[in-house]
């Protein structure tokens, strides 16, 4: 996966900026216009214990259907090919939902969508400053699979969940991805800590996508139109409350992206949360690369920790991990664990972050990744 995915996402989400008018009145009006486009009238609103509001929106009136490619889209409420639960996990890892609502769910026929606030748009606008973006540094440590001539129709893995300590000028993530066309088309799913998106330093579930290498299309979560939500319990952008600690306990989260019926489905904890219609993409009938790992960014400061903040050392209770990883090279086929000779271990700043792949472990095909960050460009 290209190094600058997080930076490109930053640029893209801010492309939905306020109008160029220099008057405060016009700027405020434009912000209000954008908020009305993004936030749909809710059937019910939930004030979460994490300080943000989730709106329960009519499933047929969610923001995704404002996309011009989805005007006549037929909603699919669940995949036909059900996911089989993978019960293998690290000792002490949670088998319960690690984020979402513990007591309240959205009513039948609605989906939970995190409400976008004026502050959210202001933070995004701030990132438009060219001087800030020029100072941005992106780094990654991951395992990728790209065999010439082979196509991929699904990717999965179970990742440990951490809360790396970062500043407002940093971000850190753990994710799986699929891509094609040398990165032109991307879908990325995982967790991240990203204060410039959420206004906090908590760990959040995220999805991201693009059809043109984040030049004009794509964003995180539902900040632009595209992701179709179907689950009434989980929501993208939600806080993940259960966080791992070095040495244990370890909490983890199964993630899956798979193609079915011309839709790229996203599953979390074996629940199909939603999907990206393939019509959003220019060349994603099948992917030519998949991967697992982490990324960080920094804006004018040293890079932050990745995952637990420790280098891989052979102990899955220490560094971040993906276990039980696999892919499909045919629709609805069985998952395959990547062979050691076919994968690439990628770390562009080994003084800050490292990755180690295990073809055979007690937890299936697995990898460790992470590190303390720092001055990675020296």
C-alpha cells in the first residue's frame, strides 16, 4: 500500500471545504449547508457516553444514497454468503463486541450514523493549509500480497486494539486494505486514533475509500457519500472502549472485506456493518493487492507510536498483531493463508516501526507490527 494513504485521506476529507468567500457570514452559511447535506433528519438521536451524538436515520435515506451513482441503487440488507465465525483468538482476547452501544440500539429500519458537527468541519478546513500539509510525514509497517496475474476477492484478519498516545498533529492506525490500479481504487478498514477527525484521542473504528487515489473522491466513514450502512448496532467512527495493554490483557477485533453481488462488504466482529457498491470504483471488480498492518502520520512533529508502541519480538502480547489472516482468490472460495514467499514485509522507517510475518503460528498466519515512532526520517 502506498505510504501516503493517511495523508491523502486527510487532503480528501478536507476537499469538502467551506466556500472560498472571505466573509464570516458566507462561511457560516456554507458550513450550515454542508451540515444539512451530511446530517440526515433522525428518527431518534443517541447521546453517547463518549460525548458525541449518533443519529438513527431511515436506512433508505442515509447519506450514501445522495451519491449520483447510487440514485437507483437497490439496498441489500445482508450478504447472501454468510460469514463463518472464526473462534480462534489470543488468550484473554475479548469475544464480545468491542465498540458500539451497550444499552441502546437504533430502531428497526434505521441505521446509526455519527453526527458531523461544525467543529468537525472546522478541523477539516484547518488541514487545507498548504504549509501544514507540506510538513506531513507518513510511515507504515505492513505485510502486502500482490502476485502478478492474481485477483483477490476478500481479505480478513483479527487485529489487536490499542490506544497509542498522540497529539493533535498526529494519527496512528491498524488496518486491512484492498486496492487495484496501483492504488487508484482503495478500501481500508480498521481502527485509528485521529484527533483531527474526531476532536479526541480515543480509538475509533473507521472505513475509508477512494476511486482515484484520493485526488477528488473518497473519505473516512460517512464524511462523503459512498458507504452504505446496514447494521443497527455498530457504526463507523464509533469509539472502541476496550483497549489492550502491553503484556496483556489483549483485546482484538476481526475485520473482513469481501466482494459479493457487486458490493464490497465490510464485516466487524463477524457482523456485516455495510458495504461499498462496486459502481463507486473505476477498477475494483477484484483487487490486485491486499494487505495488513499499520500507518502513522505527523504534521511538523515526530511520528507517533504505532499499535502498542513496541517493536515485534515474537510475543503477541507485546507488539500489535494481526492473526488468522487470509484472502480469497475466487469469489466465495475458502480463505487462504499467504505463503511466506508470496508476501512482502514493508517498513519504510525501521528505526521507528517494524513488521514480522509468521507463516505458521498457533494463531494461523499472523504478523506483528509497530514501534515507538520518533524522528523517522533521520
